[in-house]
C-alpha cells in the first residue's frame, strides 16, 4: 500500500488545525509555514478534505480553515480515503486478470493480509492520537498541564 504525499500533508495539516484549535479559522499560509507544506499543494489538500466533510473553509479577511469534526472522530483511514489513491498494494488484488500467476500465486494472500493490516491500523488511529503524541514529543503537554495547575492554584487563592 502506497501512502501518497497528499495523505501525509493532509494529516500534517489536520494535526496543525487541532493543535491551534483555539485560533480557528486558521489561514492556509500559517498552516503551510508551520508544516512546511507548499501552499498551492495545501490548497488542493484542504479542498479535497473539505469536500469530504473533514475540514471547513471560511472566506474573507477573517477566513481560513477549521476542523469540521472533532479530532477524535477523524480516523487516518478517512484521510486516506479522502486523499489517497484507490490503488492496491499489488494490481492483482483488485484485478485478478492483470497477472498470469493469480491462479497459483502463493504471494497474493500475503499482500492481501499486509494491505488489510495497514488499513486496520489507519482505521484505529485518529488525529487526536497524533496531537497527543505531538504534544508529548514537543513538551506542549507538560506546559499545558502546568498552565492548568497554575489556573487551579489561582482560583483556590
């Protein structure tokens, strides 16, 4: 199974939108700068995800992009379906006439299992999972926890 760069960019953009949810809508130029996605390509990605109800766009001077769903509802399989190609890992998985070895191919079942396993992983991971991981990797989770502790302490005094 090939993961197109378009899918990688879509996931990166969704993580960015989730990380900056308090500032939405977010301009494409800001997303592009933070994620290092070329802005013209980002526009295509956001448009496709908008057509599939994953993000929404707001036009105008105060416009930008926002998540149309909660991060925990956006599965990576949805992004793959929205932005990925419909190509199988091996052509023979979809079209058995494309290969002369299909009737007696010992590999076909293995490739089918690999493709199924990858899709199952994508179907169990969400943007929220990746946001949590991103925050943990950058230390944002610790800072957020400290901010909440300070707010509670202030409220108690």
